[in-house]
C-alpha cells in the first residue's frame, strides 16, 4: 500500500539555504516536469536533514500541478513488505504492474537495499522500466550510490544514472529560519534573542536542533516566565551535544539572573532527564515487543525521537488497542479471502482504517455456500433394514463431528434416500453446532467453480469455506469428467480433515468401482468410511407408504398399505412416487384411495364395473373371449386382499 504524503511537507514549508539549495532546485524541476529531467533523482545526506520532507514535497507539488498524475510514495521497508506479500500470494506480476505503471515513484531510505538480492533485482527491473517509459523515479539515501556496499553494480549504475544531489547541515541563517518557522507553527513565544542563541549552536541534524527547541519551549512553559538568552546559554553549556567549549555568559546582570534561576533550572533539567530515561525505556521495550510480533512500530519510533516527555502509557495502550483490532480484522479476512491476510495493512497499527475498508470491500463479494435443504430432516427419514447401518453411522457423525467418521461416504443407487440422509445430517450438524454447513450437489459445485475461475475469483470463492464446520457433497461420481473440480474437492477435503471438520459425500458406487477418479480425490475416497444403502425391502416400503398416507389422509388403509408395500421398487423415490400417484388420482376422481384404484394405476388392470353394460346378456353366463364359459354366480370380482383373490372356472 502507498504511504500517505504528509501534508506539512511541502516546498513552502521547507527552509532553503546554501546547504540544500541545489537539491531543492532539482526537486522542484522534477515535480514540475516528471520524467523529463534528472531521472532518476537521488537525494542523499545524513539522517535528520530533511530528505523525507523534500521527497514528499515533490509528490505534493506534482499532484497539485497534475491531479491525474499517478504518484506512489513509500519507504524501502514498505516496498519490501509489498514485494513479500505479492510473492506469498503468487501475484508477483501484479506487483510489477502496480509500480511499473506509476508516473512518479518516490522511494525513501533506499540504502537499506544492501544485501537484499531479490529486492535489488526487483527494484532494478522496475526502475529500468520506469525510465524507459518516461516515468519519474526519485530516491533518497544516507550516502551516494557508489558508497553503498553489497549493492548490485547494475543497480548502482541506475541510481547514478540521473542526478545525485546532497542535503547538508544547514548554516546559521537556515537554522534560524527553521526555528522561526517551527515556533510559529507551534504558537510558542520565544524572544528573537533566544532563537538567535539556539541558531548559533552547531548540531548534527535539524532533528537535534528541533529537539533542543522543544526542551527550551518546555522549560519556558514550566518556569512560567520568559527565558533569556543567558539562561538558555547556561542550559546548553551544561548539556552541550557538540563537545565544544561552553558558551560564555557576559555581564553581571546576566550572572545574577542565572544565580536566581540556577536552582530551578537544575531541578527541572534533572527531572526532565529522569522522565526522558523512563519513558524512552518503556517505548524501546514496547517497540521491541511489537517488532518481534511482526508489527510496524513507526508511530512509537516517532515518539522516541522527541526530547520532551510523552504520555507513554497512553501511547502504548492505544498502540495495543490498534494491534488487537488488526488481529480481529485479519481473522475476519482469513475467513473471507486468505490471500489478503498477508497484506502489510494488517501489520501496521497506523492503518486500521485501511484494513477495515479492505475487509468491508471483500465482504461485499462474499456469498455463503449453499446450506442443506430444510425439507429433509432426520425426524422425517424412515428407517429400515436397508438403511439402518447408514442411519446409525450418520447419527454418530452428528454426535461427534470430525471425530468418529471425519470422511463419510454414503453409497447407494439413485433414489434410495442418500440425498435425504445427506441433507438431514447437514441440518442436524448446523442445529447442534450453530455454525455454517455447506451442502452441494456435484453439479452445483462444478458450476460455481467454473464461475469463480472465469471471474478470476477462485481465492475468494474458496475462502467461503473457512467458517464452514462441515462440507457435504452429493453424487461425487458426477465429477469424474472434470479434473479441476476433483482437484478442488480433494483440496477442500484435505483442509477440512486437517482442521478436524466433518466431510460427508454420496456416490452411486464404492470408490473402487467409480472409474475416472483421479489423484488425490481417489486416494482420499479410498480411505473414507463407506456405508451402503440398499434398495428398500418390504418392511421399509410399508413404513414409507404408511407415513405418506398419514401425511395426506390422516389415516391409513391397511389393505392399501399392504398392497403398495408389496410392489417391488428400486428406491424410496419410486415408492413415494407410487403413493403420490394413487392419492392424486383418487383426489382428482373424487373417490377414496383403494386397492382396486392402486391395481389400475400400478398394474394397468381395468377398473371394476358394478353392472353389466349394454353388451350381449346371458342368463348368468359370460362368454369368455378365451373360449371358456364363466358364470357370474361362480366368480369373485373383488376381494379385500388381492393376494387372496380367487377365480373359479367352471367347465
């Protein structure tokens, strides 16, 4: 992610002097016309002299002049984190496209690229591309490229190939200008003589100069009276950072004033020194802790650079609060899109808002996997010898998901009730664990996989299974012609088993009899707990018929139930279909469901007529079309139990 440009770091707030004038002139030229002059521009100098201010000022001015200009500012540490995250996610090309297509790349503290060969190669590749396409590169470092050890010669040549300018320690006039500007920004009141006294001190960096200013401002606030140059000189003489001879304090009046204020200054200085030691120790300890845990500590490091006491406890509490929030956001992102968890935003407590925005964006595209159908439950699943083993095994799965039978395969022909039992197990698991259960048909799985692949959203699609407690797939044999679908199913099964989650599958044959299973999926299914569901026997058929008749009529005709149960059927679906057909026909005709109606529908028998039609009549004798003669008085046309129906033929 791109670091934010500090709005305070502009050319207008940068104090120019002889030590930095060339660098400022070159920086302005680059900002006003990126890619046409000084490409790359390399600004070097010791820490604390304003290089970061200057490079950010380039970005600010360039954006102001060309609002559509693409500008990226980041430190080398940011660049490395982005590179590592892209590599971990398999998005190296996207990383190169991101930085290779910006109009202005601002890279700070590039000296840390030493001994990082892979990062050097990436920086060289991107830098060459930007130069070749007329885009601008600006870099900063603490030394000239030629003095950077352990850096590839080609990269050194790239850094040296444009303009190399330095930023030196500002002289007296520049230091005085910096002090005046900072006092105005803070709204503090220091006399011109005091500022002049501070500007005379030659320190190692602007940062140290501003630290000295902070101490003086703090001392004046604590003393509740304006400081004089003589008092400031005395203070500096006692803690000179340069090792030079302490400044002289001229005049008797000044000595008298110092005598009156000496004790106060001594106490204040000692107290401030003690406080600084304490809070710096706490900050250093906090920085080391959070660095070990992989979090960026830029915020705490900035506090460490201050020379006045800060509210360390509060700062550390706020930092820890933000870390906890990042951890929660990362956990949520892990469930939605695991690829994004490696984004540096989740290790930077200063970017909690960015992490929240990323999670919110990812959540918009998150669709939960299909759930089991509420129509199929265990309490509506009819038990019999044909399915008792499968039902008992399924109940064991519900009681101890992921433990008793972590990979269960229900095997049976079409229509024997595998789908009903699969969804019933899913509903029971969802109810007992109060968590998500994914329940697919193989065709659904295949279609969603194809859609995810076409939309380049496979990672997001797979992430839906992170919060899922059980994965149920119907008719796995339907995937035998799709190697990619088999691969993804095997991947999910392995993930669920590795995390102790339940998997239940159905198939129309045992794994050894399914031709077309490939690689990992075939191996996984060979280790599954396999239970068979047979075609329903008469006992099970009668139980199913009885339940269906009760559901529709509220009562059961034993004769009708016996007749329908006696009909052979390949599966439960056929039994249910037969019952539904009889009941629907009876309802449409306005008659009571009966054995004769069932015979008509099931066997194609002619309906019983209760009187002879207009055909030829005889006195009690019917001429059989088969040539025989039958007497109505000697025949039984209907009987309650069809199995006991008797037909007596007379000759």
